[in-house]
């Protein structure tokens, strides 16, 4: 296999990864707890897009604020996990002497 073929294959892998990421981003998942008293909606980028808390379990005047705080905390935790995973991958790859930036994977 020559370098030209290898670069072509790398380009194809990069395109496939971008397509897979775009498709995954469109995914919507819902989680519930307490028999539906708390609901969370998350997109394929692991971003919480909606939190709903039944007013019967908290002070009704504080529901909106509580929902916003829970959504923000979940998104921060998700971002922290993604950052840690990215750091681990970069450490692993750099230890192998590889550079994945040509595949669109940032350092």
C-alpha cells in the first residue's frame, strides 16, 4: 500500500466519521425518574435540552429555576466527561506517536 492510497483511505475515514457525528447529533433521548416526576431530554451531543420537574414535588414558584440549574449542571458534567475522554485519547495517541488531526480529531 502506497502513501497515496493511505491518504485516500484517511480522507474516507474522516468523511465517514463526520457523517456519523452529524447523524448522532440528531438523536434525541429522554430519561425519567420518580415515575415521570423528573424528565430529562438530551441530544446526540450529550447536551441536555430540557428538564421537567413536576411542581408537586417542589415549591411551584421554584420549578423553573430548579429545572434550569439541573440542566446547567448536567451539561457541565457532560462537558467535563468529554474533556477528560479527549485528554485520555490525546495522551494515548501521542504515546504511540500518532497525530489524528489529519482525521479531523482535535488535539
